């Protein structure tokens, strides 16, 4: 961090800037605080000269929307977006976005302080990044936001801070006619070949980052600088310094063929099977880094808003010879260096000897400039630079200032040529440029204009300086790739417009690695139409249909193909669909029971509540077994006032709710029994849930939200279970179990055992006597969710994001595993596959599959919802249904059919 400069904005909406966090190619990041609430934020403010370019403004906002959709886990939630106020001068006010501040070091800072990072740190770092990437890749998009400066190391795990090419760019400059020149931070083999960026491209960059974190150097650096692009495209990575346990995985990420790279979920699983959060638990940073993070946090807490007009913060002068030494300076737009009028906040902790001479900007201490590499030599074939074109990193700046530090694998902006002009070109065909998508997550020309490819010759570089490390020169040979110019309505990708001919002697691709944790390919996906409201319920009918009900209609999706078969408005707002025999679909709507034909959704029978149940208002279904459903219902009756005594006035009649618990046969369409029960909270219908079905009775819990205040007081904050006779509906008994509350998760089995969450523990009781049988301690500060009974095991779920298995008879803990969700929340819902071999946990963040007998994590799945830049943020939890060897995963409108054991 460093103090604010004189021309820095002082206000960002409700936030007051306190200090500069760091400087990026396209933005400056500030530590800021809401003085009213004390909330501290990390504000990313676009450079004013870039914010004035319309295409930059659009892309900046698109990447901010991507951050909103990814919020949670290892992405700090965005707090606010807007324009800065109080910017001195007449220039445009910069765009900005604020996210929650977390004390952390960038990856390049961490390597600068501690050198190569220990294996455990690399595992946590890679697993955390991969977990976020898997959420992005589930939509078919690529993140393109990975770079050493966009990955942070915090006390509890890594954080991502860039969500598109702008955030991770090595350089971004405004040009004439509202054009934007961008140098991409990293190159991949497919970008060098001019192919489209995909999710696999993120995995290649992740491999580069992990190799850098493990060794302090980048893996394609040995050799002449002018051959760097060829080495990236053709050579095997240099991974001798990577720990043996990580080498194979990182090498697979760096595979030349994108199809051979593992998925993000696979990488996360192999690096940390228990998840990044689980592996980081108890502390994961080496002492020097932990001390630096703690020091940063203490300094941020001590920061105060600068006085009006002030540009410096007293008491933070850097000592000579440190990174904060006044006077250290690099020139050139976008360069990261010292301002003579500012002071740097120092990191703490000793710096061990470096493993190499300064190699690239990645391996330099924070704030130090890379040694100036030799400039590209002009040749007769090289296109002349247009007036105002910026110099490539590592060459003298256009203004004649000091050289800019070079980013490894950076793709410097090439000399700009106006659309339609073609510079002379007689040299070898250069590698085509990497194309920056017009919007985050997409590809194509900005504003829908055409994409123009301009020739750019590749000039040979002079011999490197013998005194400089070869790693310093890697970026020079990238001068012909990755640069682009974006204008208002057209994109000019600077590079060859020719397409290389395919060769017949290309070796056959290696089989893709399949590692533990790799999510299976879905058999099909289905997206509910945007013209309809998201489904309210989903149910499987006869292993044939997925029946969805919504506000306007019900619809059926073929379970074999994922194609919609029919929709029917009659069944709008219906409850879960059930099989009524073998040939009808039963749906309970708000006003009637419906029986639909599975072929076309046509209504075959209907029973209106007003006719069949004496005007009862039918509540939610409590449960079902075969053809029998159980539900509650109520109506209001008038209770006449008693006859007054002589000389007294007659009292008023009262309107009193009267409630019932009913059993109904949906095949015979016949009510089986009706039992009076206490009325619930207004309007009177209690909400029941069948906790267990036994041969003679059913055990029922009332949901706490439907209890009246009088019932809660009478129960003294303890929950109760009711037993109803299966044949007659007669209430047999009502019991309480230990200190289980009305909200406590409860389930029972057919053998007469009831399992209930009591405090942080799970206890088993004899259902008929309430006698305690055994108790299993839970995670501190956690609460058990509803357990799932299967065979000899009770499968458990906890709000600490753990699931497990317990022996039903003894209460012995068989296994307990984390789902990897970083923050605690509600306990995941758990589902078993039809074979009971796979346990699937679903929450608001992800779906995780485990082997039911051993707890081995099999795979996980995440979906961030709409991938479009203007798509709505999806925060709905995941839901899972199983049928045969398929698990149907739903998140709001999206459905995925995964194969399961």
C-alpha cells in the first residue's frame, strides 16, 4: 500500500479513500472506508483516460456484473458500483466498484517476500482458484482474469479480484478515435494459434500460476527470448523445481491441447480433496506471509481519512534501501512504481535470499522495476508505428521516459494501423493475436461490428544482455501476439489474417486425464424459458418425466432427452407431482387435485376442494406413501356466544379456525380419514411433515413457523412429535425428545428410532418411549440438518458444511467430510442415489457427491446461473432429485442430468 496522491479521488460513493492498495494496468485499487458504518472496502477505480472510452466502460461494468454473480466463496461480495466524486481537474470521473476488503497479499508480493511457496500453500491456492473457476466454467464461459496481481493470499484462503481480461491485462491504453489498446497478461497455445479462448485456457494460466508459486519462476523461460511464443506453443514446461506431488497435475494443466487439460473441478479435487477451506483450516500461510497480512490489516485499521486537500499520510516514511524508499520511480503510463510525492506502507517479515536473479516482473520485490530488456530491432518488413502508438513493455516509453516493467507472457500492443490500411508485409506469417471478447464471457466485435485482422511482422530481437537473466526477456518475443485495438463498433485484432493449414502428421491427442473429483458430463441439460417464472417445484414421475410447476403453468421434461414434452396452465402453482398408478400424473394445485395424462398433460380428472372437502383450505402436503398422501386443511367456523345470564348482554359470536389432518388415496380418488388437530398460526392451517412411516402409524412433526404463540409457550421451547394411526387417523400420542426444539431437524426409521438435532449434537431416541439411545457430537458452533436413513447408516448434514454417516444401531461415526463451502450457512440438503451408493449434498453454493459408504468425495458441481453480462444474479439454492442412475440437479431455471452410481 501507499499513501494517496494529490490527484487521487477522495470519495467513492459512501466510501472515503484511505490509501492506495496497488496499481494495475487499467485501474487503481484503493482501501476505503464507510465512515458511518465502519465498513472497509477495496475500491477498484478505472483510470480516467480509459473510462472515457465507451468500449472500456461497457466492459468494466460487464466484469463487475460477473463479480456480482460469483460473490461468495473465494470472491468478496461487491458492495457498490458508481463514479468517483471529488476528482481534481477537468478530466472524466473514473468508473469504480467496491468489494469487501480482506487483508491479503498478491501472489507476486507473497513470492517476493517468502520466495517459492510450500506445497501446502500451493495446494490451497490452486484449489481455491479452481473452485471458483468451476463455477464459471459450468456456464460455458471462461474467466480470463487470472494473473499474479489478481490472486490474493488472505489468512483463511485465496481470493480472486479480476473477472475478465481488463482486470488481468498487462497494459491498457486509450488511443485516438475512442479506441482501446490492451495487452493481455498471459498467452496460451491456443491464443498463439489464433484459436478461441475457452475454459481450458483458464486451466493453462492456472498451471502457470501454480508453477510460479511453487518455484518463484515461470516454466517456459529458458532459451532465446525471440522463441518464447514458440516454446509456449510447442515445448514442454520446465517443472524440475515443482514438488514431485504437484508436477503431474501442473503439467496436465499446461498441456498444449486444451482437450487434454483437466477440468477445474478435477484440479480442485486433486489439490485438496477436503476443499481449499478444509486444507487451509488452522492457518496455511508461512510465518513471513502471515505476519505481512497481519501487519497490513493492522495498518488498514489504523488508517484515517486524509484531511481535505492532503496528499500524504504522516508517520509512514520508508527507510532507505526498502521497497518504500522515496524516489524509487518508474515512468510510463500504466507502470507500477513510486511517486516521489507519496510514501509506501511496508510489508513486514524477513525476506529470504531469492532463488534467482530478478527474472520477470512476477519475481521482483513489490515496487521494483524489471531491468530494461533490449528493444525490438526494426527491420525492412516491420510496419511503422502510427503516431501516438504506445511502446511495448520492455521498450522505451513513447514519451521518452524510463522503460516499463514487463509482464511475463505479456502480449504488448502492436503498432496501430487504421482499419482498412494494410502495412507492407513480406516476412514470415506471425502468430495471430489473441482476441478480447466484446463483453465479459463472450467473444466477438464490440458493438456488433466486424473483426479485422491486420498483418504484423515479427522482428528478430538482438542478442540478450549476458548480465540479465533469460527469464527477464520472455515478454519480448510476445510482441507479435495478444495485442489488440478495440474501437467503437469494430475490433482490430493485430496479427496475421491468414489461417495456418492443417497438417496430416499431427500426433493423435492423448486421452484426457480423469482424476478423482472430476464432475461427470451431464447426459442432458434443460433451461426453463426466460418468458416463464422459475419453477416452484420439481418432481420425478415414473422414471419418465421431470414435472415442474410454476406460477403460470406446469411443464414436463422427458427424462431421457431433456426436452420439454408439454405444458399445462391448469396445474399452475401446483405442489410436487406424484404417480397416480402407472398411467397418470397427480398434481395438487391451490384449488383442486388434478390428474394429468403423461403423454400430453391433458387433464383427465379433477377434484375441487370446495366440493370434496367441505370448503376446506388445503395446506401443503405432509408426505406420501404409495397411493396415499397426507395433508392438513382448515376452515373458519362461527362459534356462537353462550346464552347470557339474566340482565347481561349477549356476547359476540367468534370466528374460530378449525383444522384437520387428512389421508387421501390418489388412485381411488377417495378420502381415507380426517382427524381434528390444533389449528396453526393464522390463517389456521398447520404445516406438518411426516418424519417416519411405520407399519401401524406415522410420526409427524409440525413446522415451527405454523405453531401458534400459545403452543410455543406451552411447549417451553421444546418440539414435539405426534403419532397417528395409519388406518383410522386416530392420534395415538404426542411426545417430546430431550431438549430438541421445534425447529430441530428430525427423522425416524421403520424400526422405531427417532433421530433429532439437540443443540450441536445428533441424538437417537426410542420413538415410543423417548428413551435416549446414543449421541454424536457435532462440529462446534454447528447444527445438524435433517438426517437421511438408509440401510444400516444414518447420513448426516451440518451447517458447518459437513456431511457424514453414522451407524444406526451404535451411533458410531463412520465418516464425516466437508463439502468445501468456505462459509457456514444452512445445512446442505442430502439425497441418495437409487442404489444408495452415492450421497449428494446440495446447498446455496454447490453440489457435492460422496461415496455413501466411505465418504470419498467423487465430484462437485457449481453453476453461477446466467452467463450473459446483463444476466440476473442467481442466488437460489441447488436442489437434487435422483431417479435410476441419474441425479437431476436444479438451480432456478437450469437443470442438469448427471450419471451416478
